[in-house]
C-alpha cells in the first residue's frame, strides 16, 4: 500500500480553496471586493487560511477555510468511534466551504474534504490515516431540476471508484444530515464519507479530489440559475426561519464543529458556517399547498433523484 503523502494532500487542499473562491468571485462580478483572507497560526501547532465573503452581490455570507492542525492527543469526537487511537498524536487538514446566498431561491451549500493521520507516540505502530468529507445542498424553495443536477454530479464523482459507491454515500449523507429532534433532514443531501481508506492511499486520495472537483461543477450552475430570481418579504422570512435548522444541526450534531471546538481550534474559523441572519418561530407551520409546504412534502425526505429523472 502506498504510504500517505501529506505534502500532496496539503497542496491539493490549498489549490481547491483557491479554485472554489475563484468560481464564486466570478459570479460576484467586479462590484465586490471579494474574499477577505485571514492567515493564522495555531498555538498548539498548525496554521490555516480563512477566507470570508460578507454581504456580496450574490453571497450574503460565505466561508472557504483551509486548516492544517497538529496535536499531541486526539480529542473525544475522533476517538469515540475508534477507541484504539486514544493517546495518539495527530495531523488534521482540510478545506471547509459554506455559502449562504442572499436570494431565498438560491440554496445554501456546504462542502468539506479532510485528511486525518494519527501517529503512534512510541513510533512502534504504523500511522493510521483516513479521508472524509462530502457535499450537501440545503434549498429553501425546491426545484427538481436543481436536485437532479446536484445528485447527478455527486454520482459522477463516485463513478470511477465503484458502481455502488454513490448509493452508499448518498444514504450515509441522508442519515448524517438529519435533525433527530426535528425529525427532518437538513436538506436534499449529496455525499458523505468518513474513515475512508478504500483502495489504499492513492485511490482514496483520488476519490477525495473527485469530490472537490465535482462540488465546483455542481454548485456554480445552480447558483447562477437562481441568484437573480425575484423575491419578497415572504420568501426572505422563510429563508431566515429555515436557516435556524442549519444552526441547530451544526451546533448539536456536526462532527467537524465538535472536533474543532474540542481540539481547541480557531473558533472564528469553525463558526464561519453560521448564517449572518436567522429567525426562530414558535410552532410555525407552512400554509398547506404553498411553496413553503412543498419543501417539506416534496424535498425534505430521501429520494433517488437520479433514477427518478431517467
């Protein structure tokens, strides 16, 4: 099995950050100053580049973060599922992406790709490594064409790596981005994977690169289609209400958020995923038959979007 090439992973991640930012800046046009970059060092070991876009012409708030964090001991979220790694030092590196558009008809999107390697402090056992990540889409007003396009890209990302991989990772995504206390998914899913080392380092790394590449190919066209759709106060109110679900998931369930906070990561970068404005209402229900109700009835449950479209 090929040994992990940490330097190659870091090079890919930094390039992916650049490409995601460039794609969004193209959609923003020349009227906005683009992303603000914050280069930081972590006192416990590691560094990163946080890029944030606020109050753009298309994106109300967006974050594209690269981080490379080192530590002497894996935090509890990482060892809960792999107790044999308790006490090991680690390197964790990744790119995390979140975009909250202004327009309620344009969906929020999220992507993350990451690499972990855990070292035996005695140097007697080989390092244990894995990739993780995925991407998912959170619409406020559902469009079947967007859902099919998104999942077609997700399936294409998986296609070279096995006929059944998309179905498995789609199911994992549907199960992961689920708010148990609300009994509803966060959005329409996509891909999710963790502890991924299938085929050895070269194949697992190639798959992770494919996920990053296909996220760019998937989200840009959807954003371009919806960013200029006319909307009013009703749509904006519903967008803010549904953003509350995003906040609830990230603070209660998300592994990356919990890992970052418990490993004493950089809080500003970890919480960059939070939307700039959000609203909660007590026991609010959409009007039956409305566009808002259709999100719940037609989109917020697992569907085989690609097969249904063929």
